[in-house]
C-alpha cells in the first residue's frame, strides 16, 4: 500500500459548524479512508498555513485521488494538498532508477 500525507484547511463555514456543532473529525476521516480500503496512521490539527494533516495508507494512487475528490466535493475543506511518502528503501530504488534514466536522457540545448 502507498502512504500519503494530506494537508488540509477548513473553510470558514466548516469551522463555524465545528464550533457550534462539535464532531469527531478524526472518526469522519477514518471512515472515509477505510471506505477506500485504507488505514489512518495519524490525524493532527496544527497552526500555520494548514489547519491539519492526515497520514494514510491507501491501496493505490487512484484511491488517494478519490479521497481528495470526495473531500473537495463537500466544500468543507478550502485547501487540500496531498503527497505520496517514500520510505528509505523506496528512496534508494528511486535514486537507482533516476541514475539509470539519466544515462538515457539528453538535456535540451
């Protein structure tokens, strides 16, 4: 399974709703991820450019895209940014593949 980190920022209407009608957002996120065949590793709120982040394991990139599409369609999240995460072994394979690809690449003049 692929691992992803998704940064999110709630819309002002969503924040207003959470203040007046609190709910367990981690449980909602977990239900969504599990419906796609994945698991949630972490769900945190934070300060800064984004309101929080979610680390998930999903079966494939189509599942990752479906998660983002489903959430974005609700309008509750004003900003979503998702990145696939790579562990040490995957990073080594990426570097090896890049080296091989570089041997075939001819940069533009």
